[in-house]
C-alpha cells in the first residue's frame, strides 16, 4: 500500500510539474482561468490584488512605455523602471559629443536635473471590458467578411464613444481569438515623462549584439524615468509647474532573491504571438518567409560590418542601425531552429489528424469544420508568393536608407502641387526636412547604402516571380544589362538626395515649382516604383486572401475549443496587458550542456577578460567587484546576481515588464528571451522557453554603488 501511495505521489508530482505553464492571460479573467493554478504553484496573492476595478491593484503600477515597451512604477513619486533598450532613443536624444549619456550614463542629481522628453508618453490601464455581445450584435454567419468588418467597426466606434465620453480617457477595442471575442481597454496617457537615470551602455547594453537573445546573459538592461502630473495629480503636457505623479499603487521591491523552482509572474504588454496557425502556415513561414528575410538581412549586415570593421566613425554611425536590423534577423534564425527541434510541424499535423477524426464523428461537425484544412492549404499555397513578395518589398524599402529618406519629401511635393499653395505650411515642412536631413546625414555613409541597394535589388530580381516584379526592374535589366552595381552607382551619382550639400542647397532655395526636381529624382522614382508596385499589385491580392484566412482562423479556433473542452485556451498576444507565470528554472540548450538559472558579476568579468569590444566595462565596476562592495544587494553566498531566467511565456513588447515573486514583490525587469526558445511566438515548449530578467538587486546595486544615486533607492519601498 505504501508503495502504491508513493507511486501515486510521484505521478501527481510529475504530472503537475510537466503541465505546460504556457499562456498570457487577460488580467480581468484570472479567476476564470488560472488563479487557482497560480496559487497551487506558490502565489500568495489573490486575483483581485493583481487586477481590480474596485480598488487599487498591481495593474495600476504597470504602464505602456513609449508605445512598444512595458514599464513599472516603483515609488510614490512616479519613479518608473524600464529597459535601457526601451529608453535608448530618449537617452541618445539628450546625448552630445561632450555629454555622451549613452557611453557614460546619466544620473539626475535632483528632480530639477531630470530631462523632459516631448513626445514620450506612458499609458496606464483604467479597466478592461468584455464587449463581445455589443460588438457582434447582428453579425450573421453568412455575412461576407467585408460586411462583418464594417458592422463590427460601427459597433466598436459607438461602444468606445460611449465609454470615454466626457472623460480624459481613451478606448481601444481589440479582437481576441480571431474575432470570436472583443475586449475594450480604457487607458489614460501621461505626457510628461522625464529621464532620471541610465547606466552606461557598457552596463545597459553589455554584450551588445553578440549576447542579444542569448543566455547566459550579463546585461544591466534598465533605465529610470519619472512620471509628472499637474497640481491635481492629473495628466498634463510638459510644464515646469508639473509635480511628480503620486500613483494609486507602486511596486514593492524584494531583495531576498529566489531559488530554483520559485514561482514568478510577469505583468506586461506582449505584442504578438500566433499559436493557432495550421501546419501549412508554419511551413510557409519557416521555409519561405523567414529564410528570405534572413538572407536579405545577412547581406545588409555583412555590408555594414565590412565598413564598420576598420573605421571607428562608421562603427558609431551604424551601431544602432546594425542592432535594429540584426535583432529580428537573429530571432528568426532562433525560431526556425526551435520549430525544427521541437518538431512543431509534425505536432501540428498530429493535432490536425486528431481534430479531423473528431470532426468525422458527427455530420454537424463535418458541416462546420470538414473542409477547414483543405481551405487553409489552398489559401496558403495561393498567398505564399504574395507573402514572399511582401517580405522582399518590406526589406528593400526598409533597408535602402535613401529610399526611406526619399519618402520624407512626398509631403512637400503634395503641398507644392496644390492649386493655391499655403506658403506657411510649406515653410514648416521645409524646416522639418532640414532637421530630418541633418539627422539623416549625421549617421549616413553613402557607399554602404549604395552596396546595399545593388545587393537587395539583385536579390529581388533573382528570387521573385517575374510577374510580381516592379516595372522598373525591366528598365534596370535592359539599360544596365543586369549590372546592379553599375545601376546603383549611377543612381547615387544622379540623385541630389545622396548629397548633404545638394539637399541643403535645395531646401535653402526652395520654390514651389522646384517640386519637379524631387519628382524627377531617380531615387524618388525608385522609392515610388517599389512602394506603388507593392501597394497596387501585391497588397490588394494578399489582403483578399488575408480576409479569407481571418474567417477560417475564427472558425478554426472555435472548433479547437469545442474539440478540447477541458483545455484552457489563452488568446494570442495583441499588445494588451497580460499576466504570464512560471518558475525560476535553467534549461538544456544542447546535448550534454546544462544552463543554470542565474548569472553573477563573476561572469561579467569573465567575458571582459576576453578583451572583446562588446564586453568592455568601466573601471569603477571592476573596482566594486574587487572590493566585493555589494552592500545589501548580494546573494547569500556573497556573489552579486546579474540576470536570471524563468519559464514565463513572454514576447516582444514584454521588454521592461515587472517580474514578480509569489508575494507580488518586484524581483527583476524582463528584457529578453533565450535564443533556443524564441519559437514560443508560434509554439511554446516548457523545457526550452525562458524569459531573461535583470535582477532588481543588480539594478539597485548599479544605482547605489556604481552611480551614487542612492537617493533613488531611498525613494523605493523595499520589503525584507
Ligand atoms: N532582443 C531584445 C528585444 O527583442 C533586445 C534588443 C535590443 N538589444 C540589442 N542588442 N539589439 O528587444
Ligand atoms: N527584447 C524584447 C522586447 O523589446 C523582449 C524579448 C522578447 O521576448 O521578444 O520586447
């Protein structure tokens, strides 16, 4: 009997451990779906303490930062934490050669020294409402996708107007489960957000692109801001008279650390995941789309690197651009490897087989779902060339810097061609272009762009079906006998846009009739040629298929839910607030290798000793390390924690998200995922997928000991 019992216990333990804790849950639905499970894993909060509309809750301390990241309040004076890479462009905007805050860091000594950032906003969630019934009222099964869309939009508009009438709030309604449900999010924007502090890039971006998406990681990826409000504690545009925002709630900080297996949860804004795709879609992405985009970006990165290698000026000019291009490039490669490694396509096919067997049992099911996969396959085979073309056009337009720059001049042409041109508006536009041009040429190295142009257009010509190519391709082929280098050479020679001086002269002496010079410019023609071809010939066809796919996906998700009535389905990420939970945990990246869950300052020094540029650090950090001057921030064994990983299911947009322990206390700031787990955007795997967090103790140690900004630490609420 004892043997049986212990056997059962083992089974139960094993079963509860192997349950995939995947998913990103809507905070207002925690009780319905996961609160019990979270508590079983160790959480000591109620769902109501995480999200409530009746009293203040943790959600009041979480914000959207700058439209693409997450941030959290950590004091009753509006102090806000996010990632260094989320604050990067703001930090850069305050940097000059004399005061290079990216390189040296920045710390405001007092509130007066905090730096204003026009245009930067943080957004707090007021409440979430299920508006499915209102939005889908009168929507019939046999409606065309177009009719459905129109009706849905009409309903959303009226629900939103009603909700925010006479308030300063804004409403955003989004489809969930491919439009089977709709939720409305009521938000409040704060527009006076000031920069308080940032570590030097040698800490905030330690390891640069070499370590990006990688574990073991040693990056202190954080920056510090402060939210300001008017005298009534309400949002206001920047003003000297504004005062620090006093929030309903801020995160309390734990310095006690964590151990293997400890419960953690992440509260933030994941951007997009696609867990419900059929096998044919995964095949298209991993076999056609990602490889095309990876190949194009490899060419761009190789060209940049060649010029950056031996030239410090170019190295600086192109550092941010290189990072931008390489971030997704590296992620896509990780996704492809991960999809392959976990046999994702086979797993999808197996699921589809089981689903079909279930469908075959009843004729009513057959009617609804019988032809789903055939229809998916059919549409995916039709849409693939267009999605591939889309990839080529996006990458080409995005990566040829001058093509993108040329698009800025469109508005000037439009204003100038008006029958009765408005001189004031034109002057304004010229002023804007002057600024844009100044910024553009500061970080522009023409030979790189010229080589990129030749390489990308050549690839487009070689790899895209003939009838999807833009007309201008034929001109290049005829006139230059397919010599793309020759073409690019002449293009950059003939265009006035490639010369800083010529652009300046042009803007200085601008008269409305000169808009012709813009229209005649060969780079503008190239830019328009690419753009218009995509808009007129690629996009309309693929959006027709997209509409059909939307409708199929909606039916499919409904079918999957009926097929697995006991499974908890989480909605795909759509940049709305979510809770995801998991455990502190290492993983096995490859055969015979085991990764621990925590890194320490020891590892920073190890990497630094390699002498590589990506791992340079300031002497001050070395000194603190030698003296072991870690204060109250060290691990129990005396080492200094830097980063840790856990099995929380996160995605792009979760950067800056608070990582919390079982008591809801802040233990770190989320900033990345492990490379072997990036396929979680399409299929999560519990033994491989990890989120990467910078330990809050490292953040505080850097503020306190490295930057002597202990007044900021004093502002926070630290629990023992
Ligand atoms: N991979 C992280 C994310 O997707 C960090 C990117 C910024 N860092 C970099 N080295 N490019 O945003
Ligand atoms: N660095 C990513 C971001 O900016 C987070 C990493 C990810 O999970 O994709 O959101």
